[in-house]
C-alpha cells in the first residue's frame, strides 16, 4: 500500500483540517522576508501524486483536500522555492520478489520526477549542488533536489546508490516503517523489535559509500541506535529530514534532547515535521477509522486516485470529520516543537521538513500556501533574518556542501 493510502492519510485526518487559512498578506514585512529567502522543504512526498491519472504538478489541486498539498500554483502562493522530492518505497518483506519490486518502484519514481522537470523546464530545474539551488531561485524557477526515503531499493545491489547519485540523488534515508537490510527502524513491524542494534554491516557500508559520493545521510524513520552509529561513523554531518521533538511529545519517530545536542555538535540539521500524530497525542477512534477505510475502499472501486475521484473523496472526508470529530494538531503545536528544537539545537542546526503529501499538515498549516506563517512566527520569536534564512534552506545546503566537499577531497586523494 502506498504511503498516501490508509496509514499516512488517517494520521493526517486526525491532525489536519481541510480548509486553508490565508497566508500573511502580500506586502507585510514577514512576507517580504519570506520571498527574499531561499525557502526549501526537505521532505516533499509529492512524487507519489505524479503517476496519478490526470494529475499535473502545474494544476491547482487544493480542492482535493488532504490528498494534495503541493502543486506549482501553491508553491508560488506560499513562496516555496522547492526542496527534496522524495523517491519513496514502502518496506517489503525482504524476499527476492519484494526487493525487486521496491527497486523497480524507486526507478519508476526517479523517472517520474525527472519527467516532471523535463516537461516543465520553465518552472522546475534539477539541482545537484547548493549553488544550483541559489541560481534556480534567482531564475524564478523551482528547485528539485532528489532524495530517497528507505534504502530498501538498494538491498539487492548496493552499488545502485552510485547509479542513483549519477541521476541526481543527493540524500538517502536508511529505513522506513520496518527494519531492512541496512538497519533498524524507529517503527519496527509488529513482533520485529531491534534486529541489528543500529546499522547492519550493509548499513555501515552504505554510510561509507554515501560519504564517498557526497550524498547526505538522513536518519528520520531509523532507530535511535542508528543515530548513534551515524554520529560515530559518518565523516560528515547528517540530517533528520522530517522529525520532531520527543521532549514535547514522546513518540518513536521523534528525537530526544540529548541526541539533538549531539546532532548539533556533529554539525547536523533536524528538519521539523508537521505530521500531527508525531506532534500531539491522537487517541484511537475506531468509528472514524472504519468510516475512512470505507471511503478508501469506495475510491478504489471507482478506479483509484484520479483528481475527480479524490475531489469527491475529500468532500466525503469532511463529512466523516463532522460525524466523528477527533483531536487536531494545530499550527501552535507545530511551533511548540520547532521552537523547542531551536532552543536545544540552535538555529544553525534546524530546518523545515513538514512531510507534505506524506501525512504532514496541521490545522492552520494544512498545505504549502500557508508556510509564510512560520516565517512570521519566527520573527515574532526574535530570530534574525539570517537565522530564519538558515532555517528555511541555508542549514541543509551547508550540510550538502560539506558532504560534497568531503567527497571531492576523497576523490582527489585517490588520484
């Protein structure tokens, strides 16, 4: 089942309201600052939508409710300059057949992203370096970095990492839900538990190869023991592309303050997630879950996830929300996590990775058109323009530059 099917979208339903609230009006000091900065999000699951029948990134899909949070019109409206577009694959059972399937899905997702760029060269450009991102921003186009969530597609042939790098991959996450051949997940499947005690031998080799190639390592979704191994083994800083604060809400997907301090000392960056179930407690609601499951079954019976089907599904979704209300994470809940992490790790080690189109979004921050609110609140909290610019893109680009500088140094030493 895809990431945007029942598990992620049920989490979103518990945490996000459908109506969008207007961003700060054009011309305000906060919006002017927002537009001047290079604004990047490190976890855009929007490629999951690229293969949907009749769906185009250049159309406005806000009437699809929680099923679409990122498209070109809303990128312009919200001042999102781009980010890391995710090659996501769910974790299979690690059989030969399952590993071939995830490999092929990843290759297909890679091609879909590159095709999006090729079809709209006036609006998007593939970025390979930090300087590329700055140049693309200046040109008025949107930045497309490539990242991989879950290294499972590399299980049969880890040397494929070099192939993906040649095609533009600049970030790789080790696990997703469930352990894999490379390491332990923060959310192992029922009955699994820890398998490797952190990184597996293959995972340690993956770290070394990513360092050699200049690919940024991403610890989000991996176990705390994987974090500890990365601190010890990675020659360059790494990121958490979409994680939040365990001290604010205790959840396996969040990170504790001690590790936040270690991350900062290591030069890394945590990009703060906006998936409501990771921000606040969301108690089980069986009636709501059953009603939403029925909607998904109905959508599949009507031919899947075309825009027309999802518009109707979004309408019925709002009816379920009225009949079965649930606690909702809010923009202020998100800011509580962000401000706490800023206080602990410092503004040079924090960024934004809201998990758009993968379950992210909260009441008051339900799609990317609303992200200027973050800039406004950071200004109100007393952060400087330079600090906010670093949070929105400068910090993660610095990590990318460090990774690529190390790779260049290693390559030069071998000549």
